[in-house]
C-alpha cells in the first residue's frame, strides 16, 4: 500500500511538472503566463516598474519548478527505459516566450495589473 501511494505521488509530481515545464506547446498560454502574471501582481502594486522584471522571473520560476517536479517524481518511479529531455531546447523555448512577453509589455498589449485595476475602478 505504501508503494502505491509513493508511486501515485511521483506520478502527480511528474504530471504537474510536465504541465509547468516548457515541454508542451499549450502550457505557457494556459498555465505559466497566468501564474507569472499573478506572481508579478504584488510587485507591480509596490512599483509599476517592477511588473516586467517580476513577470519574467515568475515565468522562469514556473518553468524551473516544472523541471524540478518532473525530476523529483521521475527519480521516485522505476522505469525500464527513461526518455531523454532536451533541457537546452526547453530553455531556448522559454527564452523565446520571455522575449515575446517583453515585446507585448513594451508595445502595451500586456499591461501591468495596476492599469486593469484602475480601469475596473472607473
């Protein structure tokens, strides 16, 4: 019974890590960017100029957490064959998405949360 619980926990870790990692094409739009946006909210409330740096840090942290969870969960599982993960490719993808987010913020298409809050107050 203990082994089944441990395997279930490891499967949950791997699944959650996969969802957070940049290994899927859909995770950034649906998971990582919203998480990074909410991560940046308290920083942008302190100072609006902190929005972009904290957004990028939050985005990279979600990707890093994804890799770590997959690693920890994968170590706990016993596989006859392990698939290789291209960390280099994943980091390049993260960098490209980060550049896209910077461009969206600089163009004004993605605004700091304080601007949305001001709009809602009107």
